[in-house]
C-alpha cells in the first residue's frame, strides 16, 4: 500500500511537471506573437503619416536621423525629392505645389512638408487634399504629410498640395520637404530618406482691406448649431464672387465640399448637408475670390 501510494505520487508529480512545461510553452507562443505584432505595428505606423517635425527644416529631424528609417544616410543613393511651384505668391491666394519623390527600385512613398517665413515661424495654412493629412492626426497644423495608407508605386510618386497664404503677405517663405522612398517590404530597413527646400517670393497682398474697402467676405453665423442634419452658413460678399465651402473632420480630412457657385454681392446663405456625418466638432472654410473665413459646427445624433 505504501509502495502504491509512492508510485501514485511520482506519477502525479511527473504529470504536473509535464503540465508546467506545456504551460510555459503555451505562454511563450502568445508572447512571441505579441512581440512580432508589436514589431510589425512599429514598422507600419508611418504608413499613416510621418510624425510632425520630420522635414529637415531648421530645428526639425528627419526620418533618417529620428530613428524611424535609419538604415541609409540622409540623401544617399540615387533618389531625390523635389518641390515644384510658382516663384512667387500673393497674400490670400491659394498656391498649388507638387511634391515629387523618386528613386529607382522604390515601391512605396511618403512625404512631409512645412513652410516658414524669414523669422522661422509657420506661414499661412494647409488645405488637406486627396492623399494628404495634417501630421499627428490633425494636431500638428504646421506639417502636411501623406494620408493612410502610404501609396505604392514604381520608382516615383507625387502629391499635389495646397498652401493658403495669409491675407497679408508674410514676406518671402521657404518650403521644406522630406520624402521616404521605401522598398515596400513593410519594414523600416533599407529605405532612403531625401530632403529639399524651395523658396517663394512675396509678390504682394491681394487683401481688399489694403485698398480701404470692405473685406471680400464677412462670415456670419452657422445655424442650427449644434445640428443633426443640414445647417446654413450666412455671409456677406462685398463683390460678386465664386463661393465654395469645405467641411473638415478632426483629422483635417474634407468630409463635405460644395460646388463653386457664382453669387452676387450682399447677404448670402449656403446650405451644407451633414446628415451622414458622425457626431463631433467639424470646422468649415468658406472661400470667395481667393479669400477664406473659418468657423465650426457641432453635429449631434
């Protein structure tokens, strides 16, 4: 009886040890999967846009020296990034530029751009266009970057970006841009980062207040605010103008864009659909003859 009890105890201990080994192995597998998942996530995060401050502008880092894509030295290899645009701007008149990244063999691309005046401060504002977003999910308004997901292409890719100068000119400005010409393997290894700068002269202000006449557009109220459906924006035009409205969500993405309508001077109203929008606070920009005014609207459900 004692012998049987001893053998039973040995078998029980052996099973317990075997179970511990299996438990340890089962624990190791999820840990390995979790570690791999975190690593893959870390390597793909930048596909949603580069974090702010990665343009190579004075005081900025780049993704080559910021630890994101450190395999190759900055501006090495046979690629480049360029900024193409007019040589001058007028205050209050939107400016379109093209950011173009290229490298033989590249398969995926990302970019970031900012603009500084001669004092080093951000000048004007960015309009979020197709394929772009404000950096850090709309919080870093001085930096425009690629939208999710970073595009795949062969050898080259370009983005059209829109800069809105202030109504009163800032003086000469400099655009700083950086691009990632990645190999497309969804890791941060063996990607190439390039930087460039582009200067634009101030050709003078088109702001009508400089002519001692009323502003082209005076924004009134938006009602109802909050709204659960359409809302109306009231405004006054000093002169007949083409008018359009852009409604942005919290990430800086255009959710509603009205058609450009030619309206006569005086008091006007514009109805904006919001029925299909998620609850939240939205900003809208009303444009007329190169000038714009901003407001906010809250959508409830």
